[in-house]
C-alpha cells in the first residue's frame, strides 16, 4: 500500500470519527451513523489494500 493511500484512508477515518462525535454532541443520530459508516468504509479500503499488497509480494 502506498503511503498516499494509507494517509488518505486514515484521513477518511478521522473525518468519520469527527462526524460521529459531532452527531453525538448535537444529538443528531443521522450524522452519528453517517460518521460511523465513513469509518467502516475507510477501514474496509485499508483492509483491501493490505490484501492486495499481500498478493503482490
């Protein structure tokens, strides 16, 4: 996995966490769930990159 991909996935994960915390602070369940979904998406992309890297070695 390239450092760029890794950084982008981490940034997406942190953005999702921020959105989740904002949803909790404002008592907005839609925003909270949207943040959780973004975190899951970023983690899945990171896992897919790791699997792809494992097969390229």
